[in-house]
C-alpha cells in the first residue's frame, strides 16, 4: 500500500466536515461543557465528603480522602467518555 492510497477520498472528507461537533448556533458550546464538568466534579467531591462525614468517618482527613476517590472515579469516567 502506497502513501497515495491512504489519502482520504474527497467524498469522505466532505462527509466528515459536515458532521461537525460545533453547535448549530453561534458561539462555542465547549466552554459551557467544561464548566458543567468542573461543577459536576466539585459537587461529587463535596457530596462524597459530606456523606462520608455523616456516615461516621473517623476524621475530616478520612472524609476528604473518600471525596478524592469519588472525584477521581468521576474524572476518569468523564475523560473516557470522550
């Protein structure tokens, strides 16, 4: 297979350009999505820490550790979802 054979065909290129990920309206939806993901991560951290404290964690450090674990799980999910 030569390098020339691996080039995208014009009809494939056109089809991939039509299926753009940009929102239909003007403006970028990327910033809003990032802000929502950051808010979700903060909420998960706070909720897991609070629930851990209510469940009887030995101290605040243990509760914050549980919050970090929950944060990491949700962060991995968000990154792998892309």
